């Protein structure tokens, strides 16, 4: 990997350019901590200087040359004269520096100016003050610096610019530019957090991850698939920054490496106040207020990784024991202290009460540190944690992509459940594992029915009934799911209310009860936030995602996008991979409705990668269906077919949850391959399945898609569905379909504007294209031209979307429906014989129709058809 692009420094580069352009400016000092990119920015400054006609020269200061007068500048000077005193030496050196410009003004870069010997520092100061050169100096903050250098910005001879670590957004852009492909949001966040904006460390992290294979490119997206490795070079860089440490300083840093943040009082009690103060002065430790307590942490996240990587086993064990002893002595007052204490004790070979260990394991699960949670739960089980510990172990196996192992563990606990609460908790988790991890929806429904029959306590009876309702939903029986969940929702409280709201909101959205779904999702989220410990199996973000889905179906796409973006930021910050994948699915769905097909495909691919690694086939199915749909709309028929092939390999029937959505995706893949007839058949199947299962929003989408591809026979049916579904989107779908059926130019333009206002740009473009076709057929060429410009403008905002409605306006006006279908198949690569077999006509008929197409479009061969068809 060569020189990285300069990203996130636009303001600094513009300021440097302005300084170089201004007359009489003596130079600039770029100051900042090590590794933030000062030298890279200084080199960029020299490149800008060259474009402005400057000559350039470079010098690098070092500790080795600091004891030699003019040592850092020796490479720029001829052999030093022996005659004369210090003043003569400076005058001679300054004159020689001035000659380097060769008649042009000189830009002189001095890297690590704080390491200059006194003579060199004085020379640089004189060169800047006299205007012999435009001095570009880099300075490491916190280091002792010569008075001559400090005077440069103190006396305003040069300007000082603080170069700060890059923010997360800039790092995300830098990674995409450096790796030349999209980077998964969670991966970008992990690299930004680990590097803390330090570009030098970031580069080394990326190189180490690439070498180790833990940074992998999947479906065109870079994603971390393991821990960040510590390369030898990276360790050496960090150790160089840490410098020499006394035994007490090393002990404090070790404690922080294994336990940060730590209270200042705890550290001072163990090692005294002076040690911590010295480390803070060297900028190796940062101290800040946390409520009423002063907390200390290492100044950079990588310091902890390097210290742990280099610690011998006995020293690591001693550090953790010291942490546990100190916390035990001062008292574990905070909730998170239980987890920290248990972790330190278990790693240092100590004993912990099983109840404390189990509570710590549950906290680790909540924080999504699943490996630690499993180790703690396993220890708790060995020490007598009983049913609760073993149930947690089963859940952790499920969450870490080991569903078969989890099913075996849950099965072994069936005879050990002592009461209704334990029976309900076991049944609920087993149902969840069968649904999400194994895709066995019928088994999940059977277990829910059996558990409900054996549990008499009303609360726990409703608990398993709700698990059964979720099974019915994922099996694709939306109407039956609501029949179960609606009465429970009316009486539910506590954890049952949270669960009921989540399932009911999803099912209500499918059933077209969108306003009600929004209210229920809000109710469930509020209950969850009020008592977050009530429903450990259901994350709080689930309610927010169901709200986003309902908003999208209502046509409130801007609000849905805002919800998705907010949850996306939260998910990447917390590191919850399941949340990241769930949010990516929501973002994909919103982008599809907006017509941003490239963004939709990117989010779908990210979600698929996560669910694939977690071995959650039910959710992977949704991601792959969205991915196929997005790629098909983008014209990538081959990529769309590959996504469908992976979906088929999962073995989940199309009649499962959101089956109409999957069938609609299949339809668009067929259409992208030029098979309009199969596409229309699949869309009819999708609408019929939606009607059968009570998925009215999906039925409406399929019926609208039928109209979009030229089948206008289902408009009356869509009107009936639209009467039962909330929101503007379904009404706009109906208006679009009616206007197409009635060849209503004004109606098409009106609905195009409605779609545009709600942000559904692809539908808006297609409606305008339809109006333009009708205008051209009616001979209104001027009107058609104006409408076509609108259609083209909207289509350009759809990231390359290619649908049959966006075929070139003139083409649609010239060709018959059958000629368009033949042209589409030919453009997709089908031979004349394949087209004939597909349409059940003779090869001669296909040849005749293609010849007519060529004549009407003014082309000579099938290779020209794709461009002739595209808007």
C-alpha cells in the first residue's frame, strides 16, 4: 500500500495555500501529537508550493543529530568552513540556504523542529525572520523546544496551526480512499476508535489486519472478521512513544491497561500520587472528572493493547490481582464494578461467588462481550450457578452462531426447569434459536404450543404465547400472529408488554395498520427504557427499527431515514453487531423506496455479511432478498442472481415471513435479466401470497410493481388494498397505477410530484417517464421534451437505477410492448433461439421483431441495444 491520500485536512490545506500565496508571510508551524499526519501535511504544503512557483528543500531533525551544530541541515549545506566564530557560521549558512532557491523563493520544510540543535534552530529563525525562505516546520506538542523556534510563532513571525487527530467521519473517508472500496461502518468505527485519529497508527493497524487476513473484502465491502492484530512495527512505534518507564510507572500503566478507567484514589493508594502525576505530565495518562470521582485512563487506546501484548503472563496475572484487591478494599459501589471485579479475579486465578460471577456474565452479555460472558457463565455453572447459568450458556452459544450446540443445551435443560418462570424462559430462548439460528419455524410453533399448555401462571403463559406469536410471524402467518398478540397486548405489563409491542408492531406494519404500529412501537420503547433489565433477550433498538419500517411504509421517508441514521451511529458506537446489521436492513429498505439503489445494495451487503458470520439464516434471508432487489434495480443482473442463489441455498421457503417481499425481489431479478413474463408472474404470486397471509403492505407493493412493468389489470385490486392501508405511499402507488391505466398525463405528473415530495425518487422518475411517453404518443413533442427532462433529472438521482419504466422515452413511444420485451431480452444477452423458446414463438419471428427494433431505434446490432434503451 503506497502513499495514503490526504483526507480530512481540506481546511488546513486551504490555509497553507493562502499563506503561500500571501506576500510577506514567513512560514508556518504544524504542531500536534505524534502520528497525526504533520509530516504528510507538510509534504502536501511543499507540493502546493511547487504549483505556486516555489523551489523546495527538506531537512529532518533527529535526536542523533541534535548534538552537532547544523547537524539537521547538513544535507542542504556545502562543507562547513572552519574559519570564523558562531556569528560568521550563521551568516554563511543563511547565505547558502538562500542560494537553494536558484532565483525563486524557497519553501523549506524542517521536520521535527523541536529536535533541532541550538545553532540550527537559530538559523531557521533567522531564515524565516529575514524572508529568505517560507519555512514549513513540524512540531511535536509536549516536547521541549528551542527558544528560537518558540519565538517564531510567539512573535508572530510564522503562523502556528494545530494539527489534531482526524475525526471518525474523516477516517471513514480515508479508509474508503486508501482501500479503494466501501468499508463496513462497524469496521470503520473500530479502526477509528483503536487509532484515536492517529493516522500513523491507523495505517499500521490496516496493514497488520490485511497481512493477518482479519480485514477481508466480502461482496465488495471491507470488513474486520476478527481481532485487530498488533504488528511488530506497530508495537515498536507505541513503545517508542512510551519511552523508558520506572517500575512504579510500568505498574500503574499495567493496571490501567487491564482496568481503565480507574479511580485516581485507587491508583494513588497503590502507588502514590507522584507516579500518576509524572505519567500525566508525559501525556501517557489522562485524568478527568467522572461524576464525583476523578478517573484516569491511558492517553491512547493502543497503549493498552501494546502493554497487554508485551506483558509476561505472571506480570499480567499480578496486575489483575492488584486491581481486584484494590477494588475489594475500596468497595464495588458501581453496577459495572461487579463485571470488572469478576473479570480480574477469574483472570488472576482467584475465586468468586457464583452469584456474583453470573451477574457479571449477564452484564457482559448486555455489553455484547460474548466471549467474556461465556467464560464467566461457564465458571458460574461450574461453581453451582444452576439452571440460570446453563440457560445463559445456551443463549450465548446461540448469539455466537452455534445454534445446533444451543439447541442441544436447551434440550438438556427441559427436565431441569423447576417452575413456570424457568419453563417459560427456556421455551422462549429455544423458540428464538429455532427461528433465528435454525430456521425451523414449525418446530418453534409446536414448542410454543406445548409450553403454553404446560404453564399455568398467567404472566408466564402469556410470555410463551408471545414467543409463539413471533414464531407465527416468522413462519409467514401475519394474520394468525395478530390473532395471538392483540389480546395479550391489551393486558400485558413489564417484560411481556415489551415483547408484545415488538411483535405486534412488526405484524401491524405488514397488515397495513401503520399508524397503530407507530404507537405500539413507541409504547414498547418507552417501557424498555423505563426498565431496561426486564427484557434481556430483546434489545431496545428493536422497537426503533420497527418504527422506522412503519414510517417507510407510510411514505414518511425522511423521518425513516433520520431514525435509521441515528440508530446507525448508536450501533457503531456501542459495537453491537446485531444492531448494526438490523439498522443496515432498515437503511436498505428506506434507500430502495427512495430509489438510491447503490446505497441500498451496500447496506444489504453489510447486513448479509454480519448475519452470515452470526449464522442467523432467517435474517440473512431478508438481507439477501434486499441485496438481490437492489442489484436488479441497478442493472446488475448477474450479482442479483448470485444473491438469490445464496438465498435459495438457505432452504427457507418463500412462504416464510415477508414471503411476498422475497417473491417481489425474485421478480425484479427476472426483469433485470430481460424476462418480463416471468417477472410479472412472480409479482402476481407475491401479491397473492400477501393477500393470503394478511401482508397488505407487501401486497400493495407487488401490485404497484405490476403496474410499473406494464400489467395494468390489477388496479382495481390495488384500490381495495389501499383502502385498508394507512399512509400517503399506498395512495401514491394507487394514483400512479390508475394514471398509467388511464393514460392520464396530468395524473402521472401529479403523482410524480407526490413521490418526489416524500422522497421516493425512482417512482417519481418512472411516473414522469410515463407521462413523457404518453405526451410523445399524443404528438405533444414540446410537452414531452419538458417532461422527459424532469424524468431524466430524477433518474440521475437514483444512482444508476435501470427499470423498464426508465427505458428511453422515444424508445417506449416507438416500440410495441412485445418489441420492447424482445429488445430487453436481447440487450440482456439472450440469443435469438433463447428468446424464441422463452416467448414460445419461432426464431424467424424473433429475427423479424429485432429487425423492426433496429430500424425504429436507428441501431445496427444487439450490442447497441443497452444504450438505446437506457433513459
